[in-house]
């Protein structure tokens, strides 16, 4: 079937009460379980956790090697 790849993305979020950003501080356990299960079927899995809300787009673009302005934009 070729190269089967899946990218899971944890979106940046923060707690409403404190405004404290949480993304990147903890491992996304649910995505980890899902990735572990899907790997059994021959898929290559990556889990993307941005380091901050500000760098989210650049980090994701670099990970999937997308041009700064895609042709479909």
C-alpha cells in the first residue's frame, strides 16, 4: 500500500481561568494511545506538539514541508 503516514496535531490551548498555556507541557496521552493502536496496521505516526502558540504555524509548516504560501492559497 505504499508509505502510509498520519500526523496527529495537538492544538494550542490554555486554561480559561488562569490563561496559562498548557500545550507542550504534557504528553498527549490520548493521541499516544491512538498512535500505538494504529501503528499495528503499518502506519507511520507523528504527534505534533507545538512549543508555543506563537510558533505553531511555522513549526507545523516545517514538519510537513509546506511552502510559506501554498499554491492552493
